[in-house]
C-alpha cells in the first residue's frame, strides 16, 4: 500500500438492492457505476455480495467479471431468519478484527438492520460509507454512517467538464478522458489542491493498466502539458516543490486562478 492510500472492504446486501429496483421499470443495478465511484475513495481490497443467487442469475456474470465474491444464502423460508444480514455482519466484523490495514468499510444497502454493525465498526476506528437507493434507504442507517452515497447520484455530472472533440486521435482521446474523469473524481472528494501525483494515482485506480508511455508521453507532466495545450485543463507550478498542480478545467480555470492571486 502506498503512503496515504486508503483501503476499502465492500459488502453488498444484494437482495435489498433488488427490492429498490423492483419498481423501476427498465433499470438494472450496475455494479460498475458503484465500483467506479468507490475507487475514488481508495483501493478496494475485499468485494463480497450476499443473496440467494438462484433468483438473480442475470446479475451473476457482471458481478463475477467485477471480481466480486458471491456468497450463497439460503432462502428465508428455509432458515426462518434473514441469513444474508447475519452472514454479512459476521464477515464484516471478522475482517474488522483480523485486517487492521483496512480502514474503510462500505455497506451497500439501505436496510436499517445494519445500523448496529455500522456503530460497532465505528467503535473500532473504521470509517463507514453507506450506499443505497433513495426510496428504500433507512434514515437510521444514513445518519449513522460517516458518509452515505445515493445510487441515483452516481450518474449525476459533478461540475462542467470539457467535451473532447471527435477529431482527436483515439489514444490521446482515451488518455484525456481518463484525466478529466479523475480530476472530476477528486473535486467530488473536496480535494483543495490537485497535485499531479494525486491525479495520476487516481487514474491508476480507475484504470490499473494506465501508463503515460502507452499514450506516447515520456512523463506524466508531458501528458498534463499536452492537455493544457489542447484547452482541457489549466496548470500552475507549485513554487516550493516545482511540480504541477491542476487548477481546473479549460480557460475558465485560468481566469479563476488569476482572481485568487489579485
């Protein structure tokens, strides 16, 4: 683990999510949207989802492809209990005590039954993030988490990011889009100073295979300079470290930076 990098464990109460989508015709749960948001928080170490998977066969393939461990839970009528909730809580607490390096636990559910689990994780010094549907998420759970993300908000654009023109070469377009998405992610996390190293780290979390040399750049600074030259970002050089800091998108960012310096 790199210094300062957060590690996450994600536990998904899949049946609760399925209930949230029951009345949303034509919509299906998209695990990639969830993971894309969570990698902005840090490195995901553990990913587990709990359900009686016989009833959710359509979801098994995309969850497998996302490297999520599927935990099979018997139907309630066979056990007389909500076995998914119990198993999720047991696994989360086991991980809490056995893996000290995992500092953030993500509970993907809106069920108020997980509120005691959240409290116990917080007692043990863990940061707890909840993620669920607006209509089905319990206020008790929402208020008990350190942070709660609504699934519906995952699709909402955060600020106005520049649009990449179609005439840009494919490889360069891919690099610029990843750069813009990563800057937007850091803005969502309320990062006040966008250091170049921080941006590159976020790009690698979003796309582990990222390497600027693949896109034709000798250094990451060269990629940033090209992005500025193309009008997508504005840079300044930190006077103490000599490294680049991104001050925002396009020409508007340069105007704002000028106002701050007056």
